[in-house]
């Protein structure tokens, strides 16, 4: 009888450990970081359909997004859909598309990463038209400029619609690593 009691106690101890580990993993997933799958071609050539990344969900509770951050944001049209984009314009800046380039406060944005051209305006931001980005909002863009639905089309993204910053790619294995943050000169 003692052997049965010890066996049952061991099973419950094991299950208790599994439940504790599962609770910690759920907390990490909900509040700290989560996996995301890149869906679509809007971030090519830097991210491809089917890439898997980890998203830091806590960073924008401590600091504001910076130009060049690869971010996961809620779609302005359907909050159940997530987009992966790059932060281009920050609050308080003026932004314009001219000669197939972004201009921030009148200076051409030197983008030190590969991106697909050409860059044309959309329904929200048309070429040779300036917008001023209000406090708490950001202009985001896909790296595949001709094939991306981004702030040129749907407008600015409010800080509360940022899910987090992509910081690590874990699939495909040929591209595993920390996602670099570009350095800009305006």
C-alpha cells in the first residue's frame, strides 16, 4: 500500500512541476515575448514569407520605438491581424516621399539596409506631400516598397497598437540570429 501511495505522490509531484512550468511559459508568452511567423512579402529582401521571429513585447513599455526598429503592429483595419514593418517616422517629425526616397524634416533618409524600389506614395501619403507625425504616432513601412501595404496606405500607427519589436530570427536555420538595428544619419 505504501508503494502505491508513493507512486501516486510521485505522479502528482511530476504533474505539479509540469503545471508550474506551463504557467511560467504562458506568462512569458503573454507579457514578455512571443513567436511570430512572417506572412507575406512586404519585408523582402530582409524577411521572407515563412520566417519565424521572436518578438519582445515589453520593450515599448519602457522605451519608445526608434527609427529602424522592426516592429509587430496591429493592423489599423483589423486589430486581429498583425503586420511586420520598419519604423521610419517618429512623433514630431515631418515626413515626405520625394524622388522615390523618404525625407525626414527635409533631409533624405539614408537607409543602411537593402530594400526593394521603387518607392511611391499611397492614399494616405502621396508623393511631394508633407505630413507631420503627431505625438504618440509612428510612420511604418515595409522593406518591399512596391509590394507593401503600410503607412503610405493606411496611415500612422498609434503606440498602443505596437505589439513589440522583432529581435531574433530562429527560422530558417540559414538566417538564425539577432536582428540587427540600423544606424541612421539624417
